[in-house]
C-alpha cells in the first residue's frame, strides 16, 4: 500500500484537473489561483484559425458556391 501511495499521490498531484481550470493540484498547492478565463483568448484564437483553415478546403460534396 505504501508503495502504491508513493506512486499515486505524485501522479495525481501533477496532472491537470478540469475543476482547477487545467492547473495541477501541485500548482494550486504552490499558490497559483485557478482562473476560469485563463484559456479564453487561446480558445478564441483556435476557433478563428479553424474557420480560416476550413475556408481554404474544397468540399467535394458541396455546391460550387460554397467552395
């Protein structure tokens, strides 16, 4: 049991957690404050990039006016 806990506790404490808005428990224990808006700008930029990439693709099943 001790050997398992020596493995499990660091494993858990160093994985990002959704309830901590992608911070790890260890980061929170070290003083970082979870912020639900932390990734808002990155998400917005990724969505914009997806639209731009998708608009460059030709869809074989789409009418010509959509290509």
